[in-house]
C-alpha cells in the first residue's frame, strides 16, 4: 500500500526532472503545450474590397480597385489558390453573428446569388464552397462602450462616457498621425501597381501589422490624462477581444484549421492573442 501511494509522487519527480533547468534550452511550451496538438490559425488581413468607406482612411474613387474586372479577377483566383494551401476547416468573417450572411452564402452555393465585391463574398464564400463548408463563422462584435450606452440600467453612465469620447474620432493632426495618413495613401498606390497576392503579402507581413496597430497609439490616444486610453480600451480593444473570444469558441478540435478574414486593422490585437495563447498555432500568411 505504501509503495502504491509513493508511485504518483515518483512520477511527478520524473516529470520535473525531465524538464530542462537550462535556460538556454528551456521552452515554456514544454509545460504550456506539453506536446498537445494546437489549433492552427491563419489571420488574413485585407482592405474592404467593396469600399464601404466606414474607416478613418477613405480611399478615393480614383484609387479604388475593382476586384471583378478581368485583370483583378485573375489575380483573385491566384490569391484564392494561395489561401487554399492552408486547407481551412472553418472560415471566420467580419460579420455579426445575428446577421443573415450564412443565408446569403447558402444562396450563392446553390447558384441563386451572384458574388458581390466584398472580401467576405469574393474570398470567404468562394473558399467555403471550395472546401464544402456548410456555413461561415460570423465573429464580429460590438464595443464595450456601445454595450454600456444600450443598457437602460446604465443610463447614468452616459454623461461620463460623453466626456470621455468628446472629440474622439480617429482623426488627428499630430505629426505621427499625419505620417500614418501618408502611409495609407502609399498603400493605395502600392495596390494600384501590384497584384492582389503580392500586396496581401505586404499587408500581412509582421512588421506592417505591428506598425499598423501603432496608429491607434497616437492622435486621439493622447487626449487628456487617461481619457484617450480609456476610450480606446472600451472601443477598439474591447471589440477585438470579443472577436477573439468568438473565434476561440469555434475551436472544437485541435485538428481545426481556422482561416480568419478581417479588415487588416484588426490584426494588431488579434495577432497578439493568437500568438499568446497555447491553444493556437499561428500560421504566417507569407509562409504558405
């Protein structure tokens, strides 16, 4: 009996001794992942191909590309073939869970709907059909501040929220914000002179994602003492953390391969979450 009680303790000692104490070779995933299969995730950040112009940067009509004209349609097929190398088992798109997007997708799959120009239809629908998916994962989310404002029980917070968000509009004239404006204009020019695939490799490169997120850390972020930071946390950070949680809920098996199609601006926060979580293995777009 005494030997039986000691056996689990001995096993624990063997496990601990098997893990390296040498900091030059120690990997925290030896414990956090422990050899388990991780769900593979491919983040694909894109411009909004139907140009709804709801973001702070608005692309002028003369700089917009038509992804359905003959030249760009051929490039779209190349991009789709490239993304298909990932072989997704689930495709996540930037739509509200309560929207009718899957009804539209099923109508397209049945031959009852023509494709629109949005990335959700041009890429999400077409890849989902190629891999015979019954539906798309709709993972967009609202902001925390909007939740507060829509809750009648929290009406008392509105004056405080109004004071936090006064003159907060993602439009600023500080030097760094102006440079971001020039970068966005240059991105529009790059898209004019490069194929969709080449442009997307640039748009999804780690440094472009990292610097792209930097735009949120200047301008309105610097309002007041903590006002700008609080506004960003309740708006942009809360929304993207909710999006991450929506995607996390869809991962039901380590064998899942999840393709996430969202506006490129979301990737700064989403990438950090997927890189940080031992549940996921982030696949680089440029490595396909």
